[in-house]
């Protein structure tokens, strides 16, 4: 289990260190939109059982970036004191800018009724502003500007994904397939409902789509890193290949 408060403290410390470094050297992949700086970041959208979280962890180890998967982001959004700790790591101007962006992203009818959605977008925007992060899920590609990150979709045939879930969770193949189909439907519906009818399964919504039935996870992570280098000029902090 990850201690989310400790995880946030590490992220804040990394951001503050990067802020000091940027006074001497520009961070590759970082830029401004409006009055807020963003990036660099990796945004991973995935089908259930396709291995998106594993790819994220492999890339994070190579780059030295923290990975914020759906469970961690959920916990930050739901715990007021943790959310506040993350947001208050920014200066007042940037906090105000993020509040303004959220007001533009949300339908006015949602502002009073969807506190979780407000906190979720606040967390994603703050992490995107801090940069050097990997965000898995939560439709982050529809919240953050695309030019300062790489947007990756990780997929696999449903039969392969059902087998993986069955093995991992010790389910029957039929039960695993049902779980995969249910989760995929919920994710598609959630994005359509909360992000103006966007279709997360549309390949044109992503910079890169990887089928992990044809490419093993270590190779998929190498492809993602190469794409980050090509698009954003991201530097690898450690040389060498993944350990088997």
C-alpha cells in the first residue's frame, strides 16, 4: 500500500527542486499555455487488463517520475487535507489560475453538484503544472494541454485481457471477461458524460496506441520513452535497459 501523504510530499519536493533548477536551465518539454506552465508529463489511457499501469511503472522507474494511477488520484481528490497540501504547494497566482481553468472546464450546472469532479480536475491540473509525472486514467488528456505531454492508449484483444485478469484475480474466464467488459463500458461512459461526449477509444485522441498482445510490456515502455524523447526532448535519468 502506498502512503498517499508521503507520496504527495515527494512530489512537492521534486517540484520545488525543479523550480530551482529551471532558474538555471529550461526543463525539456515544459511550456506555457495562458498564464500557467505545464509539463512534461505522460498520460496513459488503458483498457482493463491491457497492462497500462505496468507500462506506467516501468517508464516511471526509467525517468525518475512518480506514477499517479487511478487509485492514488482518487484518494487525493477525496481526502481534503491531502488535496489542500498538493494545491498549496503552488504560489497564489497559480492556484487562482487553476481555479479559473476548472471553472471553464466544468459545465456551470456541475459546479454545485459535482465536488469530486472539481477536486479531480484540480489534482490533475496541479500535477500537470508540476510536471515530471505519469497520470494513468481519469481522462487526463481532456484536462491537460496535449503539447506538453505524451498521450498513450494501451490496448489488447479482450480474450487476452480476460485471461490476464482471470490469472491475476483467480477468476473463471467467463467472470473475468464480464469484469473486463463492465470496466471498459464504465470508463467509456464516464468520459462521455464528464468530458463533452469525448470517445476515449478513438485512436485519433492519442499520440500513440500500443497493443500489448503483440508487444511485451518492457518493449512497450521503451517505445513510450522513445516517443517522449522525440516529442518533448525528455532526458533519461538512468542509462541502460529494463531489468528482466
